[in-house]
């Protein structure tokens, strides 16, 4: 297993370089550049100043040279400085990534805690009224845009009923709160973002779990287990559940990059200072170092997520071993 993991890690290096090459050149295809946006809206900025900015940012060099210089810094885990405020990109990411990871991990826990039982119940009660009702709920989740749901919940729960705050992570008077009052204030602020982030994923995971459970329940060893006199709960828990979780493990591995990239919408709507909002602001300002830093981290997470999914197969299913 260790040799397999090391081989996969080594093979990730050229793949990661290929991803960064494509990303580096594709983001340059967008119209405008940092100096254009800094000079176009300020009549006092002269063309000579724009040229100096391009030289300072290194944008006057050919794209292949810019990429090689960026790779040289990346090897040292240095993504350069932001074009917007001059701060190191790694520092900006380090300040925001804990918020994004916390919110998305909470939403993932909520998804798994609800979707797996829903999928199991739907499979056990196939074609029943309960199964059809859950199917309707799932299709609603698939078809509901997350930004639209977020706005509706903000209007209802935040503006109309005043039950939950609709922006930020703390109230304006958070510095005056202490102990449980401060924690309760933070919890109220993340309820809506976590629910919105989990709603769409809940539908998908529950469908995959239902279909996987239906396939497993039709296997011969499940029929044998029932013939031995095991209760339905024991059959599900001891024989069916582990095998039915295989597709869920795959989805979890592919969902790892979504912990950062998937938060752009709800972090922007709820004004949460996380990685999603940082990426959105960097894209608008054509802040190339920040964009490349976030996308590179997303690529690394994608590759590691696939590796984690493959390794988890062997842990869940003893029949699978990597030599």
C-alpha cells in the first residue's frame, strides 16, 4: 500500500504542472489586466505609470517567462504578492482558508448525516409513498439554484422574522460578547451558509446512496444473510452498508476541491471573508497571483482527493488491495 501511495504522489507532479500550465495561460485570455483596471477608472493615471506598473508586476515579459518565474516561486511555496494590496498571497490564503474549510466541513457532515439515512430508507421502502416523497424532495434540491435559495432564506429568516443574521460571521457588537454568548452569535451566523451549502449536495448524495443500496440488496450474499434469520437491521448494518458506501467514498474524494471552489456563491452572498469571496474579488481585479494560488491549491486538493478515495476503497472493501 505504501509503495502504491508513493507512486501515485510522484505521478501527481507532472499532472499538477500540466494543470498549472493550462490555468496560467487560460486566465490571461480574459479581457483586461490588473494595470488596465487600475488605470481605466482613474483619469489621473498616465500611460507611463501603467507601463511602470506592468514592469513592476512582471507583465511586460513573455508569458512563458512569466510562468517559469511563477513555478520557481511555487516550488518554494511562494505564490508571490497580490496585485491589489501587495500582501503575500500565501498570507491572504492562510487568513481565509480556515473559515472556508470550517463551513464546508460542517456542510459535508450535515450532508452525510442526512443523505445516508435517506438513501437507506428509500432503498428499503422502494416505490412506497415515503420513497416517492423523498424523491420529490431530492428533485427539488437538484433544481433549486443555491443563490436563489440563499436570497429567499435571507428575506424570510433574516429580514421578515429576524431569526438569523444574514451576513458576516459575527455581529457588530461581537467585541462586547463573551463566553457562550459569543459562540451562540457565531453559530447563528453560520446556520444559513451551512444549510445553503449542504442543500444541493444533500440531494445528490442521497440519490447515489439509494441506488447503491438497491444494487447491494439484490446481491446473493444479502439473500443468504436473510435466509440465515438475520433481522433487516443486521443485514443492512453488517453486510450491505459497507459495500453500498463505495460510491459515496468516490463522491467524497471528488468533493474535496469543492471545499474551496464551491464556496464562491454563498460566501459572496453572505459576505463571509473566506476563500470563495477572495477568489471572486481576485477574478474581478485580474489579480493573477491570487487566482493562481487558489486554483493551484484546488488542483492539489483534487489530486489528493482522488488518492484518498482509492485508498479508502481498500479500507472499506477487503477484496480490494493495491500491490
